[in-house]
C-alpha cells in the first residue's frame, strides 16, 4: 500500500486520506494518488484470485478492513467466434458478468465499503441504476453494516429482489436516476452514511480500475490496442485509464498511451457520445429512454472526464438503438456462450459499428468489457426470443418437431 493523498483532479491540491471527496478550493473531485513502487510481475504469482491481489495499488491501509466476497479475477475470454462474425482476429471478452453479485459493480462497491469501514463509518449506501444496489448490499451484509439504497422505481425486478435479499433498505424513488442520486447525496451528508458512488467516490473509482489491472495481467502484461467500455456515469472508463497509467508507473507495462478507449452508450441516453460528436459539452438527458437501464444516467458525473480521456488517448464514442442492443446481446450469447444484460449488448453493438467504420482493424488486440449478467434482465430479452412451445410428453410428437 503506497497511498500518498487524495488529490484534486482539477487543481492538484492534495489532502490526507479522510472522509472527503470534493476539493475545498475548486470543488473538483478528489482521486487517490500513490507513490507507486516498481513492481515485478512475479509478486502476483501466488496471490488470491480476487482483485485484492493488487493491494499495493488499492487504498486500504490495514488489510483487516478489507471486505471481500470473492469478486474479481473474472475470465478474459479469447472470443474467436464473435471475432469472426465482427471481422476481428484478436478479440477478447472481459466477462465481468460472473462476479459474486453478477456485475462489475462488486469492484467499486467492495473497495468503497472497505474504506468506509477503515474510516469508521457506521452505515453505507448508494444511488443505483440497479447493479450497484446489489453490490453495495452484499458487501454491506458481509461487513455487517446497515445499507441504504436509492434507485429509480422502474428498474428490473430481479435487481430489486436481489438487493432486498442481501438485507438492503431499498428506497424506490419515483423519478430518474439523477433524482435518486440527488436524494442520496443529501441524506449521505446529513446522516454520515458512506454513499459509495457519492461521498466515497474517490475510493469507488479505485475498485473499477482493477478492470485494467486484470486485463493487463491476463494478457501477460501486454497493452491492448482498443477497449470498448459501456458508459453510465463514466467512472469506469476513467478508472480503467487511471489503472493502465498506474501499471506503467509501476513498470508492469511499458506504454499506456498505446490504448484507445471507446465509450459505448445507448441511443436513448447518450449524453457523452453526443458531446463527443458535437460541441464537446455535455447536455444532460432529462428523460432517459432505453432498455439498457444500467446506463440510464442522464447527467453523468464523470462525463466531462470521459471526453478528456477520449481526447488524450485518441479514442472515440458510439451509440446504438434498442434493436441493435438486443442483436448484440444475442450474438454474444450465441457465439461465445456468454449471457449479458443490455449494457453488454451496447458494448457489442458499438464494437460492431467501430469495426465496420474501420476504426478498429482486424489484427488489433481489442477488449470488450461485458459488465453485467443477462439473468438480471430476462423480461427485456424475452421480447425478442421465440417462446418454447409446450408439448405432450410423447416421443413421437417431439421427435417429429425436431427437424
Ligand atoms: C454501472 C454500470 C455501467 C456503467 O458504469 P459507470 O462507471 O457508471 O460508467 C456499465 N455496465 C453495467 C452493467 C453497470 O451496472
Ligand atoms: Zn481543486
């Protein structure tokens, strides 16, 4: 552990590690900064198969505060069949849909809640588009902390049931994610609740960056060329870039500047993509309308920084329609045996377009981040699948139906 400070992303002012997330001087967000040691790949050889294996680059000072439910070290799959369909010879899927609560949110939630414990907070919570609710509630359960969840009332039923099962107090807010987020921010400050994606955001981001660490390690510390990243608030895309930069600082990879990150958003809520192709200024979407509910964040907190990252690295941004999302989701399932929720369909669909537009060439190493599980959104997916016909348990009848 080599944490130095909390550092303002805007003006660079540094603060001690504490319960604080905004700069006093300029109101900029604070990021954890490290005095990064040189690390050799061998140090990871016998470590646990979770993202806590990267403890030197995570912000928990005393390991006894770590709250782990075994998340991370998810498979990086060589996607030969999907690659063939899309025209790519070096495509990989980072399958984060198989985390303990079935989305990548176990990364940010786990680090934020561990830090909440280290800071002595007595309750945690989140504002969620669905997946963060379960990730936060599950880690809170493991930490034996009360958990308060603020989410729009129209998210998928499976996500509500799951979060409630872990014992989370679920506040279904009649409104958008941004409405839920505003409420969570005020209650968090008033009641001193560690709201993982708001007042614990500096630490939350640190969890998401392990998506860079694992991919690099799984590629034997070679840099990929392209990264397709679904964008909601934009925290993950930013964090992945920060992660690769830290690996370069640790001498584990040689050149982070080689990657091209690409932001993927659904057409009904694509403020970052629109800004990228338009004026460069984010115009909030007041009424998100998309089946990719995990990405329905109209006013993305880190949107501005995503635009900066895309510019810095020569990345790009793309969007896709609901039909394209479902096509992408089904294509991934049928070629690679991976069942994702609509957010994953967004990543596949936008990747497809980028290959067609010649933005990614066939031999370049491309990582497609699949961040959530299809079992959380079966109602949406069902709409495009044939209903199985119910038949009598009669061999002749059923044999006749098999062509
Ligand atoms: C939250 C979420 C995202 C977006 O992550 P941000 O950090 O908010 O950009 C992507 N995919 C899934 C499945 C999510 O739950
Ligand atoms: Zn500042």
